[in-house]
């Protein structure tokens, strides 16, 4: 998957059935789905694939235990089914993960055991293993880092874990292998209309500043928290559809929770759930939920967010991490669709399960919301909607992504030099950040190590033909993933 040859071909043959704006989970999922169905597809990403929310998740493939309390059974059922589909199609990037819920009263033990047995039953044939009650002796002997005081027992259940940014790269490569054009660093800047309908778009190659135009039968806006910026290009003055909620994670040494199972803290002081999850030899703690009026590309965790997370784990761990133990920290923005904005937007809209699909009067299609776990059904839904509304002809091929194996990348054990070369030549990495944040995940599990590795990565990239791998820019950005930055 190379960038320049695709851009050259795009300029000589710019006619497409489907043009997708945004290369996160949602847009990449649509690109795979549409290419497999035989449409001529192009996807344009303003930054790097998964630079937005899709590299900043908790990395769980899950039905969402919290939806149990809301009684949202169909949503859980669908997500648990999709969890199974992805484990089958991307076994190189996803695996089952056991979770422990500690309980401190007989009532909680009964409630969580029953609830999580229902959760497992909803998975049906995609169940990853039975839910078990653990008595206090069992939980204390297996999880000695868990605070024993007041512990009455626990519940063990199964969900799954995946590598979000690497899954995005795998989807990009899969879409490309099916004939789609998939290009990063190409922000869409404006639309072209025919009879009041969006029939094409203009974008810039951000690396050369050259401009390009594409004609498309159907344009799909899959830009996460930025969907309103795109909607306002055609025609302007839409009311806003999406607000953003920021979720923060911190990463600490594995020694604070040295187990293969994750821990679910069922109720934080603000009434949410919080996870302690083993990942890449470290442990992720998160997350938070704070409304944001700004939709920054690099949303910044505040000291308050971090202290909140650290405080929440104190009652559960014998030795809790402190600020100086943090190896990396990051924030992501959840696109939340405002329930009351649909009628005012002038869109024909439909809230489908957790995600939203809307079609503006100019026939611009917007899809947002949902979660990583359900990206594949979101893609199916939006294409079905486009054909149903006459925005696309019936699919040339009736194939399903349910059993489409996604392309594998290099082994995580590959030496650094080979890994960087592979990222440049096969995964469209254009900068040190692309390599250290999303082709390998070093920035996300150890920001200090990423800063150390950066000059070597820049040198290899330069040898492989990347004229400006933007080393200084990366180092300045990576500092913000360290606790030192927070401490000021
Ligand atoms: C803290 C947190 C934890 C989460 N944890 C989980 C989890 O454990 N499991 C799970 O299933 N889900 C999880 N989610 C949800 C999941 O991460 C999101 O639903 C998903 O990543 C959203 O993907 P997206 O493609 O819609 O948006 P994004 O990933 O933000 O992609 C949108 C893309 O559009 C691009 N773009 C913007 N403007 C333009 C333009 N003009 N031209 C071209 N491109 C443009 C952006 O650069 C961006 O890359 C979590 C979310 C958050 C915030």
C-alpha cells in the first residue's frame, strides 16, 4: 500500500462510486465493505489513519457491561456477536481477555454474578468462556495485589482485547487489496455540487500542497467528532450534530497489576466503570468522561483527569501508582450525537442502535457514533441506507465482510530497522509519529522510550526515502504523553 502511486492514479481517473472522508474505524470499515461489494472506492484521511479517536480507545472488543444496567439488550447482543466476528477475522490483532470484578457485599456478588451470566448468555455461540463466581479465598489467593480488606469475593467473565491503531492499518490495507484507493494526509476542503447535490470533492495533498478533485456518486462523511465541520461545507449553517466527550487513559508498569486478567472497577466516585487492563507488557488505567467544547487533534489530559484515575484505583490495589509512575497518557474524544439536533439539521436522520446515519438535503451522508467493536455493522448499515435511498446503485457483488480475513502486518518481534522499513513501504507511514504511535504502539505504552527511539527511526525513514520525517515535531508532541509535562 503506497501513497504516491495511488495519488497519481487518482488524478488520471478521478471517478468513483463512493468517496469516504475520514480514515478512522468508521471510514475504514466503510471502505472495506464498499470495496468488497464491488464499488469503486476512495478514502481520504486528513492526517494519518487512526490519528483521531481510533488510536485512543481502551482497546476492548466488548458488548458493554454498563449497557446491562440500562437494559440495552439488543446493543449488547449485536456488539458481542461482532466481537466474535472480529476475533475470527483478525486473530493477529484481537484475543479473548478475562476480567475480574471484585465485590464487597453479598448483594453485589449476587447482582454481578447474575448480570454477567446474562451478559455471557447473550453472546450465545460467540461466548468466550463461562462467567464464574469467585469466593473471597479464591480471589485473594489468585490476585494478591488486590486489596483484601472488605473483599467478599468476585466475578470472572470474558470479553476481548485488540490493537486499535493496528486494526485501522489492517483495514486500510485490506480495503486497498480489494481495489480501494486509501490515502492519508489528504484533507478534504470543499465539495462540488450538481443540481444542489454533492457530486464530488476537492482535497489537498498536505505533503506537497497540490490540489486534486474527485467525482463521486455518493460522498460519506465519517469524520468522528469533526463531522459538523464537513457538514458545514455543504451547504453551510447546519446546527451541530455532535458534541465530544473526552476520555483519558494512563499507562503504568505491569508490576502494579501483574496478571493476565483485567480488573473492572464497577463504580467510580462519578458512577462510571474504570478498567485496569494489561496491554503490551504494561497496564492501562481508564477512562474518564468529560464534555469538551473544542475538538482538538491532540486533546490534552488535565492533571485533574489523571489524579481522578489514580485516586479511583487506590481502594482496590495494595500498592497504587503515583504520578511519577506514569509511562504514557493520552486522551480521546467520543463523538456524542445530540438527540435534539436531528430535526433542526434539516437532515433525514435515523438513530440506529448506538450510531447515527443522516442524509443532508445535499445528499451528503454522515455516519458517526457507535464504537470500534461495531465498526463492521456500521459500515453495512450505511451502505444499505445509501442503496435504499437511491444514492448508490445495488452492489455489484453480494459478498459479506463477516468472514473476510483482514491483512496481517509484520511480527511485533521484528527488529526496529525492519519494522520501520516495513511501515514506510507497506503501511504508508510518513513521519516518525506514524511509526512510533500507530504502526508500533511505543508512544502509547512508553512515551519516554518513544522519545529515545525517535532519532534512530527518523534516520531509517530518511534512508528509505522520506525526506522530512518530522523528528522535532514528534519529540515536542511526545513530551505531552509524559507525566513530567503534567507536573509542569
Ligand atoms: C476514551 C475512549 C475509549 C474508547 N474505548 C473503546 C473500546 O474499548 N472499545 C470500543 O469498541 N470502542 C471504544 N471507543 C469508541 C471508539 O474508539 C470510537 O467509536 C471510534 O474510534 C470512532 O471512530 P471514527 O472513525 O468515527 O472517528 P475517528 O477515529 O476520530 O476518525 C475520524 C477521522 O476523520 C479525519 N478527518 C477529519 N476532518 C477531515 C477532513 N476534512 N478530511 C479528511 N479526513 C478528516 C480525522 O483526521 C480522523 O482520523 C472509545 C472511545 C474513547 C474516546
